[in-house]
C-alpha cells in the first residue's frame, strides 16, 4: 500500500464476532458466548499496543482486512469447534473490524 496510511500510526479498533447456526439448543442459544468473548479478548490482547509489522502474519500490509482474517484464524486455533464444517450446528461465521465509525472490514469464513 502506498499512501498516507503507510506511515506508522495507530487505531482504536472495534471487533465483532458473528456466529451462525441451524438449530438452537435447549436453552434457546446457538452457543454460550462466554468462551467466545473470553477468547476474542485474548486474541485482541495479543495485538493490542503492538507494532503489527512485527507479527509474522502481517509480513504484508497490516490492513484492517488482514486483521479480521488474523483474528478469525486465532479464534479457530483456540476453539476449533467453531470452525464451519458440514453438519455443524453453530460456527464462527464472520469477524468485523471497525477502523473508524465508517470504515469496516468483514471477513466471512467460507
């Protein structure tokens, strides 16, 4: 990327995890969000207040889009049961990363 945002700078990102499913459990939920929220906080903590260029995954431009992919991959590494597979009742469908109120990237697991 060539432009003013190529220079070292920071953001206060907002991250949202989206879950999809086909059936609710006995409690009327797709899954208990407690573990997902804890893991999302851990993964975001790994990159909070860091220079993303120092993380191997970001050997290319550390764009908002790549941050969304990184967060998705790290959550799946930590909670493999959230990976979409045939016959799965609930899975991690997408990660949204907001760079600003009007600039967002969404990574959808296919």
